[in-house]
C-alpha cells in the first residue's frame, strides 16, 4: 500500500507539472503558424495594412514637413509652424482619449462595432482626399483636416481591436495580433516607399512638381485605406450586443458608460500590478509616440533633407518587421517585462543620441535604432497586460488600456510645442524624453508579474464558481 501511495503521489505531481507547462499548438501550415489560416483572420489583419497608410505616409512622414512648408510660405516662422503642429497632434490624441470609452459603451450596448468602424473609416478616407487641396493660403484648413483624420484613424483602432476576440480563439489571438502588427509595418512601408518615389521624381510619373506629388500621396492613402478596409467589413461578423447586469440602454448611454468606467477602475484597484503596468505604459509610451509623431518635425528643424528623412522612415518600417518578431522570441526566453525594460534602455540612449545629432547619417542611425525597439516596446506591453487581467473582464480592462494608449504622446507633444514656442528649438524637448523612459521603466520594475497573474487566475476561478461552470468553459 505504501508503494502504491508513493506511486500515486508521483503521478499526481507529474500531472501537476504537465498542467504547468505552457500549451504549444501544433501548426499544420505556414499560414497557421502566422495566424492567418482562415479567411476571417486574414480579413481582420488586413485592416492593419489599411490604417498604416495614414500612420506612415500622412501622420509621421510626409504631412509634418509639408505642413511646415505650407505655414512658412504663409509667413509663419518654422518654429511657430512646428509648434502649431505639435499642439494639434496633442489635441487630436486627447479628444480620442476622452470620447473613446463613451463610444465603446454605445457600440457594446447596440452591437454596432462595425458600424462605428465603417463611420470612422469614411471620415478618415475623406480627410485623406481633403488634404489634396492643401495650399499655403489654406494651411489652417489643412491642419484642421489632419486633426479630424487623426481622430478618425485612432478611434477606428479601438473598434478594430475589439473585433479580435470575435475572429480568433484563445490559442490563436497572439499569433493573429502579431500578424496584423507585422502586416501593418509591411503594408505601410510599401505604400510609403511608392509615394516617396513619386515625390522624389515626379516627372517620371507625369506629375507637374513635388508639391503636386505630395498632395497625390495623400489621396493615395484614401484609396489604399478604402481597398484594404473592405475585407474586415465584409468577412468579420458583428459581435452580439453586450449588456452587463443592471444595465439597459434606457438608463442613458452616458450613465452606462460612466458606470462601466467606475467598475473597471475598481477592478484595477484590486489588480494592482495590472494597474501599475498601465501607468508604466502610459508614461513610457508617451515618449515612444512622441518620437513617432514629432520625428520628422525634429529632422526639419536640424536641417535634415526631407527626401533623406523619408527614406529613413521607410527603413524604420522594414527594420520593424523582423525585430518585432525577434523581441517576441526574446520575451519567450527572458520574459516580457525584462524585454520591455531592455527596449526602454535603448530608447533612453536614443534620446541622448538624438540631442547631439547633426548629420543625415546620424539621423539614419537614430531611425534604425528606433526601428529595432519600437514594435516590441508597444506590442509586449499589450501581451504582458493581458496575462495579468481576468479574462472575463478583458473587454473592460482593454478599454482602459486603449485610453492610456491614446493619451500616450500627448504630454510629449505638448512639451515639444511649448519648447519650440519658448526657445525656438526642440533639442531640449527630445532630451527630456529620457525622463519618460526612466520613470516608465522604474514603474515597470514595481510590477510583480507573478502576483498579478495569480490574482487574475483567482478572479477567473471565483467568477467561474459563481457562474456554476468549470474554469475555461465557453458558452
């Protein structure tokens, strides 16, 4: 009997060890490995290709220096034009952050995520075409259209991301999300490269001059955005309306939205490590997004030729694809938290390097360094946060994550604008971003990942017990 007890105990321990080993799916094809093995998965991921056209061609590369040129032609100083662009970028981000939770609540109650996605796509596409009519006399109109378009593309991402659980199962979601991220880098880079070729040699394409080529590049974003949005709108189904106990549309959408925000905030107070992760992400992601949105403005200020800056930004897109995957593999070995801290160390060095850079070659080096860590710093934050929240509360928790993500960049852009307005140079502002990386990294060190995950699993078990269903059971 003793031997039998020992044997049973050993089998029990072996069973526990097997359960502790992470599940590694067996892939049946290369599309399965990439997370693109079903039509609806491919349709969902292609929207990353669609919206990346605005992010690369308009938001970060072509429009910022083009706008500075328009405004200076209308007799503004370069510093004043750059300052106005910085403040406009910050305003667009803040507006999305303030309205996002309300619109998300309406979409949940009415089951209208795709309707909101369609509406924001339409607005963004219209703004892309609207920028074609930018002239020095209309510089204020151009900036206004940019702000509206930036709001549209950023808001559309919230509804796009909320469709991910609809198309992907639990064991697919990481691969599908990563596939969309990589395709976005690739797609945005390809259109940007085509537009830069057109801008650098307009006569080869039968275009009158560089300014006309720039305006046509804005219109190309509208065409690209439209075409690659069609699959997600046609092939991805609309999730059913979700109404929490005690909620009803008749109570008023504003009250429902406020109630959900309060509930989610209370959940984050319980899951302190997830909340600390959000705070760390808000701080360091602010600096990451500032690099993205203000990089070309800084390049114009220090005298980097615009064509060279454009080529550098294409290089960043291409470098970002393999390094995003590489950082994901590194996270498998040393953990997502340590990998993020590594990227923040690199970013801190980039801030110091950027303060001193003067030549085009140095600007290229800065861009390539950003490309190595940009994707990982943002993508791993999402995956780490996902492991520290109860899965039955993922929608509400990621609603908060989206708000923090949207606000990332607002403070940094404001600092850029204020520094330019006061000093006529943004070098101190670019150096000040190191404070965000250091503070964000310090906050991240305060996150106890194991404790956060344990609390999340306990909450899941408690919810399953109250529902009278085994943990992990699906409807």
